[in-house]
C-alpha cells in the first residue's frame, strides 16, 4: 500500500509539473496601440477575438454634454469611441483619466469615417452600446493621477481617416465672416435643450475647418469669439465629412 501511495503521489507531481511547464503555451493578454486596433478592421463591424487591450486617455465624454453615450479614448497614435448606455459616463470614465480597456469579445466598427468599439451589432449600427455591468468586465483600470495626453498640433488639411478621433489642437483660426455674431448652436424650439446640433466654420487663411457642436453642450448659447483662436478636441465624423468636436470647452482666444 505504501508503494502504491508513493506512485500515486509521483503521478500527481508529474501531472502538476507538466500542467505548469512552459512547453504548454499560454497566451498572455498583450497591449496594442489604438492605431493597431483600428487596422484590425476594414469591415463595417468585426468581433475582436485576440486577447488584447488598449491604454489611453479619456479625451471626450459627457461631462459638458459635448458627446452623449460615449467616451473617446486616445493615445499618441489615434483615438476610438467607446459606445456606452450610461447617461453619466463622467462618473465611470472621467475626463482626462488614463484607462485600460480589455478589447477581447468586443466589436470594432466604423461609423462613416469614425472608428467605434462596443458590443456586437443587433440593429443598423456598427456596434451596440455597452452597459455598465458589461463595461466593468472590460475596464481593467482607471487612473486619475497619470496626467493628461498633449493634444497634437495639426493643420486643417491634415484631418483625414488617419487622424480620426485623434486628440488635436488647431491654432490661428477665425470664424468665417458669414457666421460672425452667431452662438455655438442654433436655436431649436422643438429640441429638449432648446438648441440644435450645429456646424460652425473657421478658416486658417487657406482652408476651412468644420466644427460640430452638440445641441445639449453646456455652452450651446455662448457667443463664438470672432477673433483669432485655438480649438482643442477630437476629429469626429459628422454629416458625411470630418469635423472637429471641441472637448472640455477648450476654446482659447489668441
């Protein structure tokens, strides 16, 4: 009996050693850039099967109602919009926070020229919104003390698919003469906010920049400066073309 017991013990030890041996491949989750994540999908929507994560900063959310049901995550290579069910994204993914998002099991898609990430689509959208319960399974960390990414200085002509949802800054802009005296959003009595999502146009002296402003943003009724200014935000897709979406009311008079 003693020999049998010893043989059983040796068998268990060998089994454990083999199970833990490096020769048994175990794929560890790996980090990728947002640009790499975007390059994985040239389709309308695609499920992410690789065990990967992205890290980046929350550069746009609903803190000032500039976007709704979404948070834009950006790193130095680009940005992507995470679609969310929450009406209070700022409470979960605060503006300027550094986050890690586990992408495995989510879908990446394109809405026009804008990359988005969320759940597998069930209707006509590229991805479905992620509920708070599911989000907590994918957000691995939220760090408010990491600092904030610097906005990349670009010109209007550099706004292309390669810079979609990147966090950027455009300087030496002037509102076009036809829009002097306007506010950021037009009045709309049929809207709950009293305003309509509006396009404004700025020039750098050569090209024209489209700026989209959400109807519910905190500064919808604010007059637009008619002197030279710098605008910071993300390169969004709106009404068939790229447009800057201002983030955190970063509007600086020069």
